[in-house]
C-alpha cells in the first residue's frame, strides 16, 4: 500500500500477488527497507477486492487505518523505542475471504 501523510486521498494498492509473486514483493520491500505487516485476512481482502493503483475499498478503511497508525508509531519511535502493540485488525463480514477468494460465512 501507499499512503501520503496528510493526504485526503485513500491509501492505494501499489503491488499485489500470490505465492511466488507475493514472495518477490516481500523480498523487494525488505531490500528497500519497507516495513512488512503480516495480517493474512486483511491481505486477502485487499487482494480479492482491489486492483493495482486502486484505492482501498471503503469497508477496509478502519482496518487499514489501524495498520497505518501502527506503522507510523513504529517509524516515529524507532523499532527499538517504545514498544507498540500490534493491532488486532478486525474486518467487516463482507470482507472476509478464504485463500481461494470465497467469502467466509460466520
């Protein structure tokens, strides 16, 4: 994802992939010093509901905002500074998917 601090625009999906493509994205992010945040259910929701260069869907705003706030906290205080508790991201029911893209009924 990409998000400009202070922007009125929604975060955008800038890369996505599964399996080997996802692994390459993670490796590239690590090479570039981009923080990785692993939350499989949120990743699936973004994967199955967006395309590259598309804004995240409105139902995911709250979950993504929690992740962005966490990352900003870590960046502000340093990874060795005050410990930030990793958020337990919750998703709306309509944004829960299994690994094949089928909606999960609760």
